[in-house]
């Protein structure tokens, strides 16, 4: 099961980076090479990458905000949820 989550995470991350590239290229008019480099760097930061992925899908691909949010926000929510769950269970297991 862990392998499936890892695969889904990487697929979504790649889609997110592609959306950021499209956003930089279309919205800001940047060169495609610069857009690729900056999007690859931004993809490593969950909050910034998610926000920029949403903006890239909206501005670069012409999606509606709700569509882009549905695609990109749920992995970030799951990361925060499982991080908080891990912290809580760790505190209770020490006592």
C-alpha cells in the first residue's frame, strides 16, 4: 500500500510541476527553460508548490479554481493530517 501512495504522490508532483511551468510560461511570459528550472525547484516545497500548481492550472491551462484546488490541495491536507496524527500518537505512546 505504501508503494501506491508513493506512486500517486510522484504522479501528482509531476503534474503540479507541469502546471507551474504552464503558469510561468503563459501567465508571466517567461522563457520555457527558466520556467522549467523554477518549477522544478518550487515543486519541492509543499505549500508553495501547491499554490503555484493551482495558479498554473488556472492561468496556464484555463481550469476553474475549484478544479485545480480539487486536484492539488488534497495531498497537502493529507500530509498535514498524517503529520499531526503522528505527533499525537508519538506523545501518547511515550506516556
